[in-house]
C-alpha cells in the first residue's frame, strides 16, 4: 500500500477525563482520533488538554511505546525517576518497559498530543 495515506482529525467534541494514566490528578479534556484500521503500529492517538495542576500519573508501558508532543503550556515530565520541565515543541518518547508521567505546572492548559504504538 505504498501510495495510501491517512489524514486523521481529532474529535471536535472533547470528553472530560479524570485519573489519566490510572491515578492522575485533576481533569483533562481528550480529543481522540479514530484510527480506521488495525493494521499499523499506532493503537491510540489523541490531543489532551490538562487543566491547571492536572497530571497523567506515572505508569509503565509493558508492551507498547508512547510519544507526547507538547503543543502549548509547561509541564513537569518524569521518566524512570528523572524529571525535566517541558514546553511547546518538546517531543517525549517513552520506550517499552519504561515508566513515565506528566503534570501541568502552569496556570494555562498543558496541551499535548499523545500517541501509543505497539511493537
């Protein structure tokens, strides 16, 4: 299928979510992308808008990998016990077997794209 391509669009209707990552704090709004086939590596793609102080809890990726693309705002990213402040334009890759989480540390929303791919 060398010539095939997909342009996927986020849902225009956001869904309020809590306990992101299993035990995150605060609320976020998710704007998921529906992936029309199950043939590729990507199993989840969404845009997340974390409210002030909200977090995606520290969690482990046992059998997949995740990328966060920071669109706007500031966050504190933690992976394998190391923390770093992140801002718009940063791309964060959590490899299979690693644990990570992120918290909004600003008054504005932390907006990020999140993509999970299976190996």
